[in-house]
C-alpha cells in the first residue's frame, strides 16, 4: 500500500514540479484568492501542447489542490519536500530502475512513519 502511494507521490511531484512559482494571490477580496497561472506553468516546461497535463490542470481536483496547498505560510510536508528538493535526484534516477525502486522504498518508509510514528 505505502509503495503504491510512494509511486503516485513521486509521479505527481515530477508532474507538478515548479507549480508554486505559478501561484498568484489576489488580495482585492476580503478573503485572499489563490489563482494558478496555467499558461506560465506549461510554458516554462515547454508543455503547451500536452493534452494530458492541460486537462489535469483544468480539473476540479487540481483546483482543490491549489486552494488547499497554495497558502504561502503552511507547514511543509513530504510532497512539498519532493517538489522542492528532490527534483534533481529524480531526474538523475531516470532510466536507472534500481535507484528509482530504492527511492520509492525510502518514500514508502517515510509515508509509513507519517501514519505510525
């Protein structure tokens, strides 16, 4: 169970790396609104023509993700650490099945420790 979750965690961290740079907080309302600049995100990654990622970014689940995770001052979790600090590692591991599996096992262990400290 934890290893499957680790695979998806790693996948979405790779898919959404750099998303925080495209968050904009609009403060003209009594309650600040967080918006995601989809064109900037796709453009910086050279994925303007990627139908799958475009549909992911337009979905309701991603809108909820931005609302929940977009707040500028919130505690950092495992996903944030992956997106912010492990991008180079994940790129270096591409094509090396052993290293990818080792990283997935490390993530699964961290997920297990989060649930059962």
